[in-house]
C-alpha cells in the first residue's frame, strides 16, 4: 500500500488525526510520510493524480479528503 493510501485509511479511521489534519493539513501529511508531490496532489484535489500516486485506480481509498486552506 502506498503512503498516500495508508494516509487516507488512517484519516478515515482516526478522528484525532482528522481533527489535526483540519488544523494543519500540510504538517499532518508531511508527518505521515507523504512526499511533496503527494501533498500537492491532495491539496489540489486532482483525483487523477491522486489515483496515479496511490496506485488505487478505482479510488477505493479516496473517500473524502478535506482540503482546508492553509
């Protein structure tokens, strides 16, 4: 499983992580091992790019990613 898929799984199952992500999305993604490329893809909301980076072509792991402003 890719870093980004693992992160989406954690984000969807860990309320504390989700709250931290709402406050500091970039910091939380970085501390969870996402690369700058992955972070930028998530921040942009580009589902095609996220799918490519995650390796999840059906976007099964991409539930809803909040994209609060930094």
